[in-house]
């Protein structure tokens, strides 16, 4: 027997899917839905008319992966007019594909002896709880559990200790405002954000999101001069952005354990926040006002693009080497030193 540490945000147990009762953009809508192999096999072998119905609404790509074939309106074909799952209604809960059973939960994110359970903020209800119900800062629940997993080596334990200590210190500093300049000044990110938005894969078939991203692109050249006024007009924005940055840092820095790179996950924190800020600015520019419901929508639009696709997540982490730094013209590796702002 060995022991692991399991951590989750304090609001983890508060989430319950509200379906169409309060959700303004049901998650079975507007993005390509990949199927796990087990679910694809169930669909392919399900008997009778129900099986024919299931198979008629899925397709296989050139790589052999299976997907649900969205309708012309961008909705999942199994989503009823009442926003209920027809797979569950006709074939039972066990027939559901894995992502529909799990989302928006992300379980057992691993780093050595550490496990994280979290909830994706692309879910409207999770974002509502996050911004409305659980205070100004992130709080976590951490427990020790016994497991049948083999004991990790002392070297791996030390590596885990160092990573968690660094991450937790960064999260604390972000929430105290120590990185406000990095979070709220986007002028040095405009070039990379322009490239990211060009290279991203857009799963959405959602008119509202398309309008918002089009406005983001149009505002990019003037965004740095517009943001101070926006931040002043919406006093709670700084609290929401700090909390979001802390959430992203708390989750994303665990990737360092897998790939050994600290720069990429750090980049993703600040680039994510800057893109989120620009989405919020676009909504404010469109409406002339901005409240917590707009913040929820902003995070939902961001999350549907940058929380689900590994391609898009990798764009946020991409390291672009800075131009030669005149302050250190003779410094070691001055031309290749990573640009550690977003």
C-alpha cells in the first residue's frame, strides 16, 4: 500500500448539470464530439432500430476515429428538442460516450503522488458557480488516500514536492495581485495572440461565438488602450481575472511533470488570460456594459476553444524566442532567452 494526495476545488461537489433550465448554451452543441472506442463498438453492435438510429448519426475519419455527426444547426443529433440525451433515453445511461458521461469533470490529473480533480470552466454552470458562489479566491480541499499503486521513488517524490510548492506559490501570488501587470497589460501579447487565433481549430458552429471572435480580431490593434477604461468601468473584473488565472495555473502547471517544461505552462496562463480579457472586452464593446453573467459567457466562449482541443492548448504553450534583448547585448544566450511574458 502507498499513499497519494488528492486535491479538488472547494466547489467541486457543488456542481450538478442543470441542462436547459439555466444553461444558455447546452454542451451537446456546436463542437465536434469524439467517441471513445468502447462507445463506438456499442453503437456499431447495438441491435434493432435503435442500433440503426445510433449508427446513422456517427462517422469515421481517415484515421479510423469515430465522431458524432452534428446536424446542420450545429446540435448533436441525439439532443432532443427538450435538450435531453436521446442515447440515454433509447439505449440507457451505459450507452453514452465517455466524454458525455465525464464532462465537465477532469479526474485524476497526475503528478507523482498527487492527483487533481477539477471542473472545466467552459461549462456554463461550472463558470457560474466559480464566479458567483464560491468567494473571491480559489480554495481547495486536500486529502490523503491509500492506494494499491506502487510506492514512487524518493527522486520522484522530491520532484513532486518541488513542483507543487512552486505551483502553489504562484497561485497564491496571482490571487494577491503580484502579477497584475502581467495579467492586465496585453500589448506584448498582441502578435502571438493574432497568430494563435489564426492557427486555432474552431469547433464552434455558434453564431454568438463567431461574432465575438470577429470583434476580438477587430479590437486587437487598439486593445491595450481600451482595456484600462474597461477595467476601471468594471471593478470586479480584476477579481474575476485573478481567480481565473489562479485556476489555469493550478491546473496547467501540472503538465510540467509530464513534459519537463515550465515555460510552456507559464505561457499558457498569461496567454489564456489575455485572450479571455479580449473576449470580455469584445462583449463589453458590443453591449456597453459587463456583469458576472457576461464573465460566465466569456469563459464559456474561451473554454469551448481552448480547454478541449489539445492542438489549441499547445498553441497557448508555444514558446516564441524573444528578439535580441538590448539590455543584455552580451549576455549568455541573449538572443535565445525565452520570452517569459506571454
